[in-house]
C-alpha cells in the first residue's frame, strides 16, 4: 500500500470479505497520511 496500491484492490487480491481484516496488516505512519491528504484533498490539489 505504501507503493500506491489501492486498499480495496489489496482486499480483493487477498480474498478478504471486509476491509477490517486488513487492519492488522496496515501500519500507516503520519507521513503516509500526509501524502494521501496532499494527493486527495481538494484544497491541496493544484487548480
């Protein structure tokens, strides 16, 4: 996921029914969250 994989796709590839199953596998850092925020938040996007 740190490489940019979509969480939903990872869930499907691993054959999990629910995203909650991935919780033990995902150890997000503040840097991960900031990167996603900068990429996805409308105020952070360039117009």
